[in-house]
């Protein structure tokens, strides 16, 4: 039908006054405009509603909270620990949770000898890490590394520990993704050795080094260590404590979710579920050495007690799974969730401003730079992983200024050293005298900011506060010889902290 035929007589006006057809009727322009306004308002309201509903999840969304659940799988003395590891791995698989099992080399070899294919297969559904070759048989890592410098120590760690990592690789079909020291036997020489061995993550707990209770990069290794309040685990022996621990878990997860997300670290040893004492404390206390034939079995829990422990782990995992925004991750997952240790490029002048203020890492929204990264940028070197210096160099250069041509020679020498060794020099020569690395870095930064006569600056190091100052307490472990302290290892750790910086999610 022709719509024009339906136009009422009263509305029969000159075409110019009509504003087009609407619902079969021609209307005056002001009526049509009102109608149009209503339509626009309706559309805008509808759009706002859609936007609101789209934004609700964003407003409610919190930053991610990841729980890394790991098991130091180390008891090669009592075969009942094989069954404990099997049970835990299977329970977690049923709960759809992947954990990280850090195996001692001898533990893996013993599984192979006992033909526990079932255990090897069950653990292989999870991540496989490494937990040293012999764990508690002397000398343990901090004991044999204490007297060694960075370079010798790196080689010695690899000489003693690589074989065990390769055994784990042979038996489980994959190179371990992470390493963690036995007990508190931590040492900085481990880090460059791990990089060389192809193990990219350090996963453990301890107090030698830590950065704001969250993961960090140290010597190019993603380090999940010393998470402080975010190291949470249920109590296997005092079950009545667990409701409070679960409440703390929820509160801490909420705190992380409100502050950019983060990691909660939870760890056990399969042996804890079936023994009332540690297998190594029963045999190797206070540095004791004992022939294999003389090893004794640790005291076992009753089957009912063991069942209670397995149940507590299951309950802990289930309460974590019920906590909004929380998910379980492996060491491998964390490696993928965090940005690379290679920082984005940084303008020379910006890097110089950070270093001139204080020699420490820079944490910004655009990226994070360790003191080493900043020095590389000041020197015009591309971002890359380098080791820290091997010694605390000294400044022997006595004048307050350095001729421009002479400092340029020092700068080129430092660049050449870094390119040759992928390591920062301990000091940089200025003629026959030296500048400590900190003074060289501060002087080079000042020179970038105000070219001209080179004034010797004294660098203020800010990153050493992240290393423990308690050489006895930090290495306290029943297996270390009585009274063991390793101030030398903490000194080396301070030097390697040139490479320290926070880890940041992608
Ligand atoms: Zn251990």
C-alpha cells in the first residue's frame, strides 16, 4: 500500500513542512524532533547500560594471585617416602592441580633402582625441579662454596651437582625447570651455574636474600624465595591452627589481588606426611658423616596420622581453589607469567639519572632495571643478562678530576670487559689507578648528564639491604656443622645484587 494515501487530511500540508514518513504518518518537524530526541536518549541509555554491564567485571576484577605448590622430594632412605610422593601427586592430579616436585639426584636414582615407574609417572604429570645431588651428605653446598669465589664456586657447584640434574633429566625425561638448595645451604655461586646448566628458576625459601616478599630476578634467574608473609602452609600436626591459616590465606590473597597481583608459596616434603622426623636429621645431624650401611630409618607416622596429613593438604588446596581469583601454578608457569629478565631499552640520560641518585634497581611502569642494567644503558650496551662483579674493588685514583681522553679509555675498557666476560668488572682502571665499580658507575652517569671535565663521583649503593646481615642465622640448619656461619657467601651475594630487580607480570 502507498503510505501517502494514509496521511490524514489535517496533516495534508505542503511537502516542505513535512518531515518525512513516520509510522505511516507525516508529522510536524517539532514533533518529529521530540520523537528523535527520545530515540537518541533511549539509544544512549541503552549504550550506557551495555557499557556498565561490560565494565562490571572489570570493576570487580582483581589482579591475579598465583599459588606455587612445591614438594622437596628428597628422602632416599625410607621407601615409604616413595608411596607418599605417589599419593600426593595423584591426589593433586585428581584435584586438577599441578605442583612442582624438586627431586634430589639420589632420590631419582633410588626410584629407578626400586623400579617405581608408578611414582615416576605420577610425578611427571607435574613440574620436575632439582634439589641437589645428595642433599644432606657432606659437604653440602654452602659448606663447599663458602671458601670459594664466584668463578671457582660456579665451576665447583656444576662439577658436584650437574650429574644429579642429568640423572633427573634421564629418569624423568626432562631437564629440571627449577632448583632449590637443601635446607638453608644457599650460595650465590649457584646462580651463574644454574644458567649454564639450563635451569632458569630458583624456587625455595630462605632468608639470605629477599625483595618485598615477592619473586625477583637475581643474576638472570627468576627467584621465588623468601616470600615472607606470602609463604603459607597448613599445619600438619596442629590441625586446630588451620582455620586461622585459611583466614590469613584469604586475607593475603585479597591484599595481593588489590595490589597488582602476586605469588603465594606453599611447600612440603613428601617425607613429612609419613614421618615424624626428617630422614636426614636422623642420619646427618650437625655435619655428621655416616656410611650408607649405617643409615637408620626415620620414625614413621601411624597410617592414621599419615591419612590426616594427606587430608589436610587436600583441604588446603580446596580452600585455595574456592578463594576468588586464586589459581595454582608451576615453576614453569611462573617463568611464562613474568616478563623476561632482559629489560626494555632505556635512554642513556634516564639511566644516568637513576644511577646518580642511588645505585640500585629502578622500578617503573615502563620496566624494571637492575643496577647492572642501568650501567649497561649508561655505557650504551644493549640490554642483556650479565653477572655481578666477583670482588669488592677499591678506588685508588686520588685526583678529583679525570682528563676526558683518559676517562674515555676507562669507559671503553669497561665495555670491552663486559663484552668479553658477560660480567661487570670489580674495578675499572684509570691509568695505573682504579675506580671501584660503584664509583665508576656514578662517574660515568655524571659524565653523561654533564659532559665536559670528568669529576670523580662516589656511588651510593642501595641494593645491599636486600641481603641478610646474619651470617649464622641465615645458614641455620640442623645438617650444617654446629655453629656454621657463612659471611663470605653473603658478601658475594651483595656483589651479585647489582643484578637484583623485582619480577613483574607481563
Ligand atoms: Zn630439602
